[in-house]
């Protein structure tokens, strides 16, 4: 298993750099650059000579591959360059401030989705074609059909009209005020977790139905074991392998979902920072964020693959 993990990590290295270079290339293909965008947002009258001087000062006049090579060489020593906007702060500082917010939101959303999906998925499987099963399936269809931005907009709209609640104007860290932080994060986590739970619930129900028809489960029923013992000890563990796969693939969905929810709920996380960087053509920030995103996806999917051997002893990696 160790050799398999090392091989997967070695394969991931070129993937990470390929993701960053493709993303940076796409941003460069868009009209304008960071200098033009900053001048447009400031409404200042700037001549073409001044724009060229700023580009030269920032190193934007050099070929793209040269700029990318400088960024890559800095990555190996932990230097991700400087932002092309906001006064040019180090990108590492920007990422360091934003990652904990998005990480907290993603973890809360995943926990909420699992807490919702597990009981509904199990109940729908063991009570197939009952009213409870139909309600659970309707819940899953609703979660899959309604986009996050619509749910978020509706929650904010109805919250403001009915409960006089609006997203906070400033973010409060968990370490500064845990209660205020949780009150601030629970709503966006519920919005994001709702859709995730629908995906997990459908997969768990389908997998449970398949496992419940296996001979070893029927044997457990024939022995007179209690329903709870059959479901938890014999069925759930084996049915959970496809669910683990789905949870791993949801990391990519979280990347897009976090960006939307953070923008709607006014959270200064990594997703909102990414949207701002794309709008400002801030290539160093975009490359760094995608580098971390791709690394997280590769690492989590590796953990998912390795967890199969723990859930099913028949699975071995050579």
C-alpha cells in the first residue's frame, strides 16, 4: 500500500503544475490584463505609456513561460509571488487569511451532509416503496435540482423578510468569538450541505438496496438477528464503499459551491478570493489557489482509495 501511495503522489506532481499553467493560460487569453483592470476600476485617466511602465515594473511585459517559470521556482521554496492588485501583498498572506474560512465552511458542510444523508438513505433502503421512502427520494431530487445560488438567495431573501436576518458585514474568527462564528457559518454550511446530502443519500440508498439482497445479509436475517445488528454490522459497512467514492468526488463540487456561497453570504474565504482574482486578472493568486485546490483534491482522493482496504479486507494495493 505504501508503494501505491507513493506512486499516486508522484503522478500528482505534474497534474498540479498542468492545472496551474492551463488556468493561467486561459486567464491570459481573456481581454485586458491586471493593469488595465486596475485602471478601469479606479476610473483614472492613464496613458498607454504609463500602463506599459506599470507592466514593466510588475514583470508583465515578459513572455508568459518566463513568468510561469519564475512562479514555479518560487513554489519550491514556499514563495508564491505577490498579488498584482490590492497593493501587491504576498500571495501567501492572502491565502493564509482565506483558507481557514473556506476549510471551516467545507468541513461543516460535509458533516451536515453526512448527518442528513445517513439516516434518510438507510431508512429509504430498509423501507423501500413506503411513504417515508418517497419523501426521502423527493428530498434528494430537490437537492440535486436546485442550484446553490438559488437556495442561498432564497434563504437570504426570506431570512431578511421573515426573521430580519442578513449576512454579517464582517467576518469573526472562531478563535475570537466561537458562538458568533458558528452563528455566522451555520447558514452557509446548511445551504452547501443540503445539496451534498442529496447526492450522498441517493448513492447510499442505492448501495444499501444492493447489499440487502446479498446472501450473507439474508443469512443474518434467517439467524434471527435484530434489524439494527443486520443493518449496522453487516450491511452498512459494505454499502459504504461507493458512498466514500461519492464523498471524495464531492470535493470538486465543494470548490465551486464554496465560491458561490462565500460570495452570497459575504465570507472572505478562498472561493471569494478566487472570484476576485479572476475579475482582476491576478494570475499569481489564481495559480496559487488552483495549486492548493488541485493538491487537496488529489490528496483526498488518495485517502478515499486507501480507505477501501480498511472497509473491505478483500481489497489490496500492490
